[in-house]
């Protein structure tokens, strides 16, 4: 086990040296050639390359090749306040743009019906789109909403990619908060194609429930982020802070 770990770290070190020596935008050797050059299997090579993809140092495009990516922006955010990618990017002077957009009407299955509190078979609007930054896709977003909250016609003009911003500008319904589950997932085929990465590459996935002031869920969303382009953090209070303060006061006495 120790030998295999050392071999893997040596492989990563060799890859790091190769990547740093390759000009930004240039293509690395093909996987078969690179695996032979480094003396490893293609499966081991892919596993090592995933960490560099996650850091945003390389970009692997299915059927095209692997390209070195120059230093870019990182969208950093705390999770205490819900903000759109567009708003976060604007704060650091990064230009983002919406890529492929698909707006479809679907019928609520049992899961959607329960979450959105609608009858099974009710019409829902599904909004799927790709968000680009630094000339590459960095996020894939899917929102599902009841058609009394959002209609396809609402997205025909002025929609830049954020359903949240659209609802906030409209002012109705009155939004209160969002509950978000955070997971690390392997990219499925359709998500990998949209983000121009390899199937199975690791992504950050947010599953979010957007609530109104009346406690209704009006948006059930899935957001997939390339880890190398996003950095999220949480500020948490220390537990039993009052108890600690009392202990400190007693010690001072």
C-alpha cells in the first residue's frame, strides 16, 4: 500500500511538472501516449489527472484532448447568504455568460409533487443551462418550478442565467430562505458533455429548496460546479458559547 501511494504521488509530481512546463492553451499528449511516457495504466493516469482538473489547471474535452489552463479566477462565497453566480462573479470583476439554455415543461412525478406541493401530473417548468467563465463552462444548473411561479415566456427576454435573480427582480413571490444539501458526485454522461469534462470526474453538487415567506418551496434545483473554479466556505459559531463565557468569567474571579 505504501509503495503504491508513493508511486501515485510520484505520478502526480511528474504530471505537475509537465503541466507547468506546457504553455496555457496547449494540448497535452494523448492519454495512451502519456500513459506510456509515464509508465502507468490509462485508468491510473485518469485518476491522477482528476485532481488537476478539479484545481482548474487542465481541461479535458471528450474526444478532443486535454488542454492546459492558465491561472484564472475563483468564485469564492460563504454559504450563509444565497447569491447567484452572476452576482458573485460581478463582485470580483469576472465576466460570466450563459451558454446552452433549455426550457421545457414537464409533468410532476411523485417526488416533484411532494417537494413542490403540487398534484402529480401538474405542469412544471424545468430550466437547464450552462454557465461559462474564463471562456469555458464551469457550472451546470437545473431549476424546476411550478408553472404558477414561472412560465417559459418569462425567460424569453432578459434572462441571463439566474432564476433567483429573476424572482428577486420581480418581487413575487416573497422569498425567505433556501435549504441546500452539498454533495461530491461523479459527473454523469449528460453533465460531463455539458461541462466538457470526462464522465466520472468529481463535481460539487448543490441540491436546493427555495422557500417563500409562507414556507412554500417554489424552486427545486440542482447545481453542478467544477471544484477548481469555485470555493465555498461556512462561518459557524462555537457551540455552548454562553457556557464558555461563564467559565471564563469564573476563572477571572
